[in-house]
């Protein structure tokens, strides 16, 4: 990272003081991070984000007053000045948590377990801040697959919306849902990585999706990818 690059602005939201201050102190050890604020509940988290414009917010999924799901939903749209809202990383104690699934549906870019190692935390924040949304693809897909199987939602994009995709864009959506990265998709389709980026961007735009995580949710909920198929070992 260049020395003149702006640091990644972060807010930590958790109702437990020790967790909140611990994550904040850990993140502040990195020269390319700056923790601009903390919050003890979802309402405070939303207010802090509106005032401080972070790039990333670490959001506990279970908080009083307003939980992390509703806070994520409020932040997933544009900010009050028309800018994009912050990327949301959900914090949870166990991965197969229906609250995490609901947060992903609400617009979160990924999730981390609270016992995450420092290096994985740092990497996750950098990945999300860079706009690469899908973290731990196998775990994320297992979570989405499990809960779309148990609780299919009628609000998934209609077949008409999926019908706006070209055959190649539909193919790319399937591969994104498998957890493949852009270089892996490029190798699979024998095209350039730049071509894949263009297909991904157009696919997300046509479906009104914010990032790759929402694309995975959509692929499962729409039935384009069947839960249980091509699951990791």
C-alpha cells in the first residue's frame, strides 16, 4: 500500500464493552486502518456511520435497541449525501446462525466469527474495503445454502429479473455462487479477468445487487443454484 493512501476508516459496533474496545484497539495497530468510532447498539451504529462516513463497520448481529440486521438494512443503501454506505462485516459467535443469514440478505458483505485471528480480521477488513465482498466462500455458501433450504423467501428476484441477464452473465452468476474468484472464473471460461469483471459488474447492476455476497444469496433464493449442489467437502 502506498504511503499516501488514505487509511481505511472503521467503526466497531458491539454491545459488550470488552469486545468493542478490544476489536477497536486491535484494528488501530494497523497503519492503514483508523478506527473513527464505536457504537454499543444498532441505532448508535447507524448514527455514527451517518456522521463519520466509515468505509467498513464491524457489526455485532445481536444488540439491544436495534439489532445488527436492521442496522445493516439501514446502512446498505446510499448515504444521506448520495454516497454509498459503508461495507458491513457481521460479527457472530457461530457460523450457522440464522441472524447472520438475515444480515447477509439485508446487505452485509460478509461475516466473521468473534474468535477470528488478528491476521484474518485484518485481511477481511482490507478485502471488504476494496469491494471484494465474498469472505470465506465455503462457509458463506454453506450458511446461505442451509437457510435457503429451510426458509425460502418469496422476495428473491423474479425470473423476469434473471431473464435480463445474457447467457454468459447467468453463467458468471452461477460461478460466483460456487465461490470462484474472478481469476478462477476467467480460467474456467477462458477469457480475460477484465472481461469477467465487466460481466460481474453488469450482472450486479441488472439485478440491483450491491456485491458478490448478495449475488450468492440471489443465486440460491431464485433457484438458479440448488441448495446442496456442488457443496464443498
